[in-house]
């Protein structure tokens, strides 16, 4: 099959389009014919080698983290899916590879594709949808009437998280540029901060939860907009000891992550707030719940641009430019 392959780490090295063997199917796997795949900043960070300490892939590896497609075959112990089913998924770490014509995925990580979405729209959902769900619902336990600050409201995670937070009944603040104000307001944002002209720390106070996706300077400021007892969930770092436990990391990696996050955890404690790092994990059951919200009209897919399969590297460059409004998708089939 054709696939886009990472041969060696490098920030600007293009992925190589080549032929690789069709994936083997385990007893609990479904073989998915890829119709569409989304591009994420995570793909860029893996390509650059930024995550090789915590995600040590054996190169070469096929890239890609989001998929929508059709089940071709299933393993002998699969009970939830059959050939012909339309599905979407975020494969588990170390089983990525959606920039390809086929991918084998454990059935626990797969869900039926939302009926109301096209393949391209469905492919845009899994990584950002699971990130938002695990940050706001699972980790943040966001409740109706609470206030949440979601950074980068026009980005892939931001556009989804705003909608999910509004469904949960929260008041939502976000940062965006002047040109994207109407879009994020249409998604449900209540308080908008033009990051090019305004300082969100001067405008926001007493927030229950922050979904942090930016740099270290922004993280420090975000801790100060929380109320006493509030929580910041970061998807951009620094990784913390709890994440090391989640990885089952060796002692030396646990020490490294403890040191990396020590300053941030100490600062959060001094403000009587809680800091935690979230690295989204695959979860088909949560994707089923998100699919119900989507088909119920509660959340919509926000797709900026669709690239043909041959232009995966151009799509990566577009995501890295920071200009995307919502998700960038590859049409494979």
C-alpha cells in the first residue's frame, strides 16, 4: 500500500511517499480502508523529534493520528464491527499510521462514524474531540455554571472544546485574532480576547478551569486567572510525574519529567491551584459519546482545508504556519 513515512527526525524534513506492506491484523483488530485523515501539530512534533523521549518510535514509521474510513476485514475475536462499517478513530500510540491507504486498529479504539458527517469531517474529530473530552469532562470535571478559559479558540482543539464546554453549560473565554472573532463567537465563546492587542490576564479573573495549549509564559499567566482551587490542564507541557506513571516510564524518565514540571507545579501550589499535563489517549467509547453529540446537533466539525493525499507535506506545512481555522484534512480515497 502507499503511505507517507518518517525515515529520520528533522523539523523540516518531508515525509516520504512510498510503498509499505499491508498491515497485519490481530485477533482484536479491524482493518480500515482509509478515506480521510486529519493533520495535527502532534505529527509535526513527532517528525521534529520533540517527543522521541516519551514516544520512542522505531523508524521508519508511517505517520498520521486521525482516520475515517470503511472496515474491510476484522480479526477473529472482534465483536463490535463487521466489514462494510463506516468508522472513525484515533489509533493508539505506537499504532499510528493514518497517512496510508490501510490501517489496522484495535476495536476498542474505534467507533461508528457519525452519520451526519462526511468522511473528511469525521476524520477531523478524533484527536481534538478526545483531547477536549478528556481535558474538560474527565480531568477538569467541568460543570454547568462554571467558567473555563480555552486558549487558541480558532485552532483544532479550541473550536471543538468551545462547543463541548457550551454543551456542558459553562461560560467560555478564549483568545483569538480579530479576524477570527466572529467564528469563535459563533461556536459559543462568551468572552473573546484579541491576543494581538489585549492581555488576557487583565481581562479574565476567577476562572474554574483553563485548557492550556500555548507556551510557558502563557502558562504562568494562566495560573493567575484561576480562582483559588481552580485547575489548569495543559496539553502542551511540561509533562508531569502523573504522566510518567501513565506511560509506565522507567525511573530515570520519571525523574526527568519530575524536574521538567517542578517549577510549574510549585507555582501552581503557591497560588492554591492545580496543574496537570494531559496527553490524550485513544478511546473508542468516548468517540461513541462524541458521535452522539455530533449527530444530535450539539457539536459540529470545523474543517479549514482539505488536501489531496499526494500533498501531505503541504498540509503539514499549512498546519505549522498557524493559519488554520479548525482542522486540516487529507482526502485519501
